[in-house]
C-alpha cells in the first residue's frame, strides 16, 4: 500500500508538478485532473511502477450522494460554480460508467 502511495506521488509530480503533490486532511492527493478515468489511470500507473500489477485491486468510495441532484440525476460537474449542466447523467448512465471503470481497471468495490 505505502509503496503505491509513494509511486503515485512521483507520477503526479511528473505530470502536474510539485504543487500537485500536496495532501489534504485525509492524506489524499488532488491534482488538477480532467475526469475520473484520469485518476484511475494515475493509480494504475503507480501500481505498475510499484511492481504490484495483478496483486492489488482498487476500491472506490464514490460518495454519490454528494452529486445526486434528485429525479434520478447525478451532476458529475457539481464542484464547478456556474456549471452548464452538461455533465448531468441518469442513474443508469452512472451505473454504466462504473461498469466501464470495472472493466478497464482492477476495481473490486
């Protein structure tokens, strides 16, 4: 675990610069990525660099209640002030997105 974390810091530093490796209150990184898939790619690269490909699986706490907007609508751009609403998707679309992630990455939960 900690080896992957340290490799993740190196990967993030290489792509986004030293400032992006600052950690939050819970020890997580917050680089300026464009989408969730980019985050999963960073994690997968760190797993590979640490030599744990096929030995580590990813668990996600998506906190969907934070971006649920009612009426079966989820806003993937909920943190952007004055969002244009173009990133709002249905529950079925969100399920399909998670399914896609599970097919492309070693995600177990």
